């Protein structure tokens, strides 16, 4: 059987890798904006993860007339009134290293016992045939006391997941995808796609 193609409207290498890890074993071919070099920069002007996810996927559907999915995600830190939230990629500068961003969070959290936080992921599906559909999920964590682990990307070295007693960056890819915000949202997406393609 020919592989079904899924276009992920993202330029984030870490996200794209995780979509591939989860969807390719299920028979999907995952493409990304790297395969659409003429796609202009998309302005994320929504006020929620779900709105921004729709903006990104819809931009691809509108320009190319094809089905697309997108992922808008981020980190909410309760002690910072849920910041950086939808600003997670841009916070302290889009091109600032995560070694630095993570250290700023650890410094600002010094002495703070309220360390609860979560990753949120909204995945949107857009098509010329139906209204946008959004799947959202979260994973509850705490901010670690120091960065640990080399796997994953972004904020993973400081995202401590209490049930496994390790950070997201210390997990194998299967461990992370098994419990992550993105993993859970992808499984909702898969279920929907299975019905859609039935
Ligand atoms: P695209 O819009 O091109 O997909 P982006 O990086 O700009 O890429 P977002 O606006 O959704 O995407 O920002 C999400 C940010 O949240 C991302 O850059 C990471 O810093 C953080 N993030 C989300 N999920 C994460 C994960 O699983 N591990 C580590 N950091 C994550």
C-alpha cells in the first residue's frame, strides 16, 4: 500500500523528528515546511495554542490547496503566571540558545518551591473539505533544579517528569513520546485520521 503523506506546517526540527518517530511506523510519510521552501513566514497572531495551530496549518492549505497539520506548543510555568506559554519559541529571542533560556528559568526559580509547570500541544488539521479540527493535550511536570539529559530539544533538560523521576531530556524517544503533550495529541490525531480514512 502506498504511504499516506502528512504535511506538518513546521520548521522546528525537534517537533518534526517526533512526528516522524510516531507517525512513520504507522505507515505515514511526514513532510514539513522544509519540503515547501517557497512557503512564506507565517505570523502566529492567535491568542491561544489552538488558534495559532489553526493559523499555521491553514496557511499551507490556503496556499497549496492541500491537507495540512500543525503543532503549536509551549511551556506554562505556574509561578510565572503560565509564561512563556504561546510565546515559548520567541521568549528571550527566537534564536537565543535553550542552554541560556533554561538557565534564566532556573535562576528566576531559585528558592521557589512552587515549581509546577506543563507542556501544552495543540495539533490542527486543515483541509479544503472540512473546518479546522484541533486536538490538544498536556503533560504535567515540575521545573528541575538543574538541567539534565541530552535527548529531546528546547526546554526538555529542565522539564522534570515526577512519575519517571527524570527530565524529558533523560528519556528515550519512546519514553518521551509515550507520555508527552505531543505524543498524547498525536494519538488523538491518529484516531481521527483512522475514522477519516476508513
Ligand atoms: P513552528 O511554528 O515552525 O512549528 P516553533 O518552534 O516556532 O516552530 P511554537 O511556536 O509552537 O513552534 O513554539 C513551541 C516552543 O515550545 C518550541 O520552540 C520549544 O521551545 C517549546 N516546546 C514545545 N514542545 C516541546 C518539547 O516537546 N520539548 C521541548 N520544548 C518544547
